[in-house]
C-alpha cells in the first residue's frame, strides 16, 4: 500500500509538470519540457525504482509549480560564499527534503572560483561561457568592482537566466555583468530548454582578458574557433562529453598557453579544471599562485 501511495505521488508530481509545460510552453517557469520530463521519469524508474521516482516526482512538483509562490524565509543559500537563493518557508517540510540546491555548498565549483579569484584583475573584461547559478559571474564581478572591468556571460538554458539574474542582484553586482541568452558553438547537454537562445560561433565572441568556460562538451569547439587571445583561460574539460582533457591541453598549447593549474572535478569521467596562461603573461601568473 505504501509503495502504491508513493507511486501515485510521483505520477501526480510529474503530471503536473507536464500539464504546466503544455499550458505555458517555453515560459521561464519550467526548466524542462514534457519530452525531457517523460525521459527523466523513465530513467528514474530504471535507476531508482518506484520509491525513488516518487520522491523525485514530489520534489519536481514542488520546485516547478509551488515553490515560486511560497513566502521567502529571509535566509539565503550560499554557494562558496555567494548568495544564490532565498530559502522558502516550506523547503524543510517537503518530502525528499534533501534537495541539495537549497543547502549551503561551501566548496561549490571550488577550482573555478579559486582560479577566478586568483587571476581576475580590477580592470579586466571577463567572459563566462556557461553561467550556471551565477556564482562564477558574481565572483568575477566582485573582482572587477574596484576597477573598470566588466563581466559578460553567455548562457543557453532559459531557466538559468533567472537564476543568474537573481544571484547577481542579491550580491549587488548586477551593474557589472551583462547576461546573454545564447548557445555558443554547439547545443550540448544544456540544462533544460533553450527557448529563444541565439546560436553563435566563438568567432563572434568579444575580446576579453579572462575567459572561463564550463559549457558541457563545447569547450574544444570554442578553443578551435576563438579569435581573441585572453591572458587567462579557465576551462572545465568534459571527457565524458567529447571534450577530453588531453585534447583541451593540446589546443591550449597550440594557441600558446601554458597550464599553470590542473585540478580534478570528476576524474572518473575525465573532468578536470585547467587554468592556462598566455606565454607572455606566465611570469605574472606564477607570482599570483
């Protein structure tokens, strides 16, 4: 009987999500379309069983449909010292309450955050490909706050745009960041729907002093087509998504960059974070390490 109840909860949660997606289409309210929801349910049933799927269904229904309207608590979730979202008063009461995105993550994207804090200077123009939750953009913006620098973000996922904007706003750095809704090079493993994202080539990207990219497998295409030569390139490799570390290293060396730091992300999937510095800037970079 208990399994039947949890199964019904799962169906209700996912069905509500599909119904809302059908009603609202590509609105910013939902992060996934109905096809992605159905595929996700099938994968969850295979990997987690009925009970696990039920928990995911309840979580999905709450997050996508109810949570945006629940009163805020006044307390913020922080990722690596960056405020990303205000907790809601019902968050702790939701079944499957271990929804990690509502928990503090002190080590969130630590290699990328550390590299940005070490290498971005006040007058730098910083380019970020893959905005995520807005943490890297906020860190970069804080680093240029006392100078004439600026941060430009390209993000393909429609839902992430509002997340980035919220993070920038609550950290008081929105004036130093420009966010663009665009797919750079390839539509690869985007988190959720892309909506009306413009598809652009890396050839058209603006010049920058620091380039940071975490674009789920499109990194090698960007490195092949990038026209500018930033002083520093921070890149998360994705060997599991056809952007292997050795190929990224080869492309960086071919462009005249030396890797000054290599930190593991998920080594078992060949995911590493590389910090590479243009050869003429290597002495300054060594002094910063």
